[in-house]
C-alpha cells in the first residue's frame, strides 16, 4: 500500500474513533422549558485518551447574562473544560433562578451560577441540605434607570412604577430595602405602596419601558443599558450603596451530594473559573468580545455596542463570594417580610476554592462565619 494511502487511512480511523467523544462533548441535558441545551462546542473538548476524574461528566448551569460572564467565557473558550480533562462539561442555560434550583434539587444539575437570593431561599427551604456556595463569580452590574422626563431626582421615585425582575429576587430585595430607607412604604407581596414595584421579566422590561407601562427599573446588566439605549437615564448605580462598592450579584453553588461524591471534579471546575476570571480581568476588551459571542450563540443575536460598552465595565468578576454582603441581603429580605429569619450556618464551603487560590498564589477568601464547621 502506498505511503500516502496508509497516511490517509490512519487519519480516517483516528477521526472516526474521536467522533463519539466529540458527540458526547456536544450533547447537553436540558431541564424543562426554562433550560436550554448549549450545543456550541468548547474550544478544548475532552480528548479520547484524557484522564477522567471521579465523574464522567459535570452538568453546569448559568444564565445568558453578562453577570454570568465567568460561565459564558469559561465554557465557550474551553477554560473550564481544560481543567476537567476527560470529564465532559455539559452546560445548561436558564432564564430564572427557581428553575435552576429545581434542576439542582432534581438531580439534573451539579453546579450552577446564580444570584444570592435564590441561593438563600433554596438553602433555607431545604433546611440546609441541598446546596453549598463554593465561590463568588461577579459583583455589581445593577442600576436604577428611569424615564428622565418623569423622574429627575431620587425623591421623584415616589408614586412611580419601577420594575424589578421577580418578586424576592436579588434586585427586588435591594429596591424594597432602598424604598424603606427612604421612609416610604410598600407591601412586598403585592408591590403596592408609595412606589409601585412591578415584577417584570428582564426580557419584557425594555418593551414595558417603551410602552410607558413602567417609569423605570432596578435591573442588572445588560437590561439597564438596553433601557438607556431607549432613552432612559441611570439615576443610581447600586455599587454606590455598598461598602467598598462591592456586593455579590452572582455566586457558584453545588449540589451537596455532588460535592461529597466528586470533590476532585468540583476542584477542577473551580480551577477553571479562577483562571477564567484572571483572564477576564487581564483582557477586558477581549473578554467583552468573548462574552458577546457567547450571548450570540445562546440567543442568536449579539448585544449592540451601545448596550455592551457601558454595561461591561460596571460588572466585576471575582472569586470572592463577598459573603458579608449576602448576609446583608438576607437581612433586607427579612425586613421586607419576604422570608423569616434564616439560619445560614453552613451555606458556604470555600475549602476547595481556597485550596485553588493558594495554589495560584492568590489570597484566600472569607465565608463571614457562615461556613461548614
């Protein structure tokens, strides 16, 4: 057999052998109408001969939001998969915290990127048995944007209709607390009072603003910048209300069962997220492009420059879960009578994160006294 023919045959056999692995890497497990399989290939799919960890796969959930940039970039650019080796990353996207928590509780999700309020609610409802927070992911990226023709000062908010994404979600709790500190009154359940709090899905909020059914919104990016592109003005950046201008907007949670059975996989994922955050912070412009490309792959449309350019700098990726700010947010929810006083002892397990940070020569982070004893 001629040498060229033998070479072609060998290449064909290698490609055929690799095909099932590639198909496995691209397959993802969906969850209900809120979950979406991510069929985009990671840039570094698991090799056929790569060493697997204690689990053959890990299912990771996140939102197609800029505040989930660590997941968007870490998955799309293969930075997390690289650390997993032969253990296949199977991504899922969600539109709301409750559906992601449901997937975690139902056993179809192992690790998730999610806001502090859903994390608190789920932990309390399960009496501390369903999840642990294992890392931070993002801080900031939340703004109060308003119709400048109707609202010119913060005092003008009284009597107006202000949207939040969902009753009891992180932005809803923050707005209710801000209203209370102004000395105004709102019923947290109905949203009625001195300010009308209108719970509106982020996908619908721009149309609601355009139609005039809301006068403003307390929302995360990129929704805030989408409203600004329609003529709204930023009246308040929530970071201005926090010490050091930092507060948790996204953290990483894990099923307690998965953490107990596969700590090596969880550690590998955290190595990937720590390295992803380092790359994002070192390459902000490239990271913005990568996040936008990931959003386009998820939704079919990238964000306009007039939206992503002002939105991106307001979000800080971080490994620190900023645990003290989660404790504060839970206190706000209690004050608003959305939840009873929660027992959050043990909600954090930062053991593996701090191990990874130490290996990377980075300072360890605190659980604010809420870690596993």
